[in-house]
C-alpha cells in the first residue's frame, strides 16, 4: 500500500515522515525495510502516550467541533462510515484551512493554491483601488505558504515587555 501511494503521488525519497503509534506492526522488520527502501523517515509515539501525533489530534478536534458531530452512537457500521466519509470529504474538499491561506487541502494537493492566492491578491488590489477609503492600511498579501507547522516556533525577535516591577 505504501509503495503504491508513493508511486501514485510522486513521493520522492526524503520527502515524507511517517508518524505512527508504537504498535508492533509499525515496528516490524518488513515495514521498516520497505520504508527505508522508499526513503521514508519514521517517527514513533512515545510508549503509552496516545496523543503524540499532533496532526491527528488536530484533525480529531476539528471533527469534534463540527455542528453535525454525533451526540448519540451510530446505529450501525454503515452509518458510521457514511458520516466519516462525509466529514473527510468536507475537510479535504470544502474546508478552507487558515494555515494555508484559506485554500482547501484538495486545492493545495492539486497545485491550484498558487493561482488562487494570486487571483485573490488581484481582487483585493482592484477592490482597494475602487474604494480606497474602505481600507485603513495595506491589502492582505495572500502569500504562498511553502511549509505548514502545527505549532510553529514563536519569533525570537519579538520585543521584550518591560518589567513593571523594576524601578525606573
């Protein structure tokens, strides 16, 4: 399956890290050899820690805060699968992610995001030119985001707040 995905998606060696739990299938010799052969780095959760994959945890939170999140258990497996398929479709095809400048993962994956962001900049520029009093400052730039980090490092160049306890 992993070989097929790498081939279908054009994944090159050194391009992907596969994060997983510490289960024996994920630590098995055959899988590890396959991943090494494909140039896929591995990352394992710490033992007995269920929330070590922040991307999965973030996705779970997004699901739980959806208005249609089920309050009651599903009646059957088919209903559960249908709900998950609906939410996965929404998440990938419709949900505009703030970390990638409000494009969908499907648009990003297909490489359409650069053109969409450039078009947005044109629209904003024309709108500001037509009605400059509507803007207090510059228009939004809509930059292309090359890499996404769930918890990016805070800028070390932030100004230090003066210590109010120090005497002047």
